[in-house]
């Protein structure tokens, strides 16, 4: 079984909480749109997002994390905050006995094929997303990234739980072993090779890296290239596979499965 972990930033650091919530809802819908029921989605958040979407396989873990103070650079602060949320989510996911874990950025979308694929390979070390899509939110086109997608997007790796090295005391330290590489997504593949547990490339595009949302944390989006060769029409097939409908930016409230 595959457990998706969605680390949702706090409203305290969001530029537009309603928009953050709408993008998150689209992301959440994509994790729950799996063709197999062998999945769970764990959302780690301070405030409950504004969403009406509900699914029995979703759990919310509410935390009281304050914005990190030690790091001066905004990306470093974001990575530290994301890391501790991912760790909290992984610890909570253990009760569902997943075989694999995937961290999913709250504004990205994932393929509906992932849970079924993982369930067919329960003993594999994991997969890195060699290919995926780049999408500028709201545009009619989407761009394929055939190689090294995992170096670009934080929604990039699926790892077997046996290789998580969960600490006895689940307190996040950005320098701590595995989590240093799990948050620094481009290093996960190399780290797994070093520990003689090589990952394989996922044999299909596994995620959509959504850009130009106004709230992206990564500093690399301005360096990304978009060319005619990689451009595709945003077809109904792609929309369906990744739940890539335009998010509705409105203030809504819904029911949630909430855990402390």
C-alpha cells in the first residue's frame, strides 16, 4: 500500500490562504483519484484548509509548528518546515502499514496509476520520477519533462518503508540521516544507491509540477525551460489522470477526519 504525505504550509506563511487551500484540494483529489484503493493520504497542517472535499482514505494531522527561526533564507526555512511535517506524516502513516511512502507537494498533482503500480511491486526499494509534467497553472498547454524530473520537483520519489530509518524520538533535524535526502528530493536516488538499495525509474510520468501559483517555495522555477518540442495540449486524458481541473479560489468549509 502507498501512503501519500502532503505537508501543507501554515496560513501564517501563505500569501493567499484561500488560493493555497484551493490548490491543495486539487492535489488532494489527485491522490484520492487512484485506480486502486490501496492507498492512504496523510495531510499535516496547522490550520484546517478551506475545502469541501472529503474521502475516507484521508487523515488530517494537526500540528502547532511555528515558522522556523534559525534559517535566514526563505527556501531553507521552507525546507525545514516541510521536513518536520513530512516526518510527522510518516510517523502517523505507520498505523496503516504502508509498503511505500511518497511526499507530495501541496500544489502538485499525481497520476491515478501510482497506488496500483506500487501494489504490484510491494518489495521494491522504490522509484524516482524520471519523467513528469510541468504546468503553468491556468494554461491550455502542458510540458513533458522526459529526464531528471526528480531533480526539479519535490513530488519526486516513492520509497519503501524499510529504508526510512525512522528515529526513536520523532523530532525533525534537517541534518538527520534520511530526512536530509527526502526533503532534498534530488539527492534521494543517490542516497539509496549509497546504501545498496537502488531505486528504479518510474516507468511512466508520475506527477505534475505546477508553476506560477504565486506561492511556490522552490527557487528554480524561473530557470525552467518551456519549448515547442515538449509542449502538449492539456487533453482530457491528462486532466483525468492527474485531476488537473482549474482550482476554485473561494472560501469554503468542509468535514474532515482530524487527528491530533
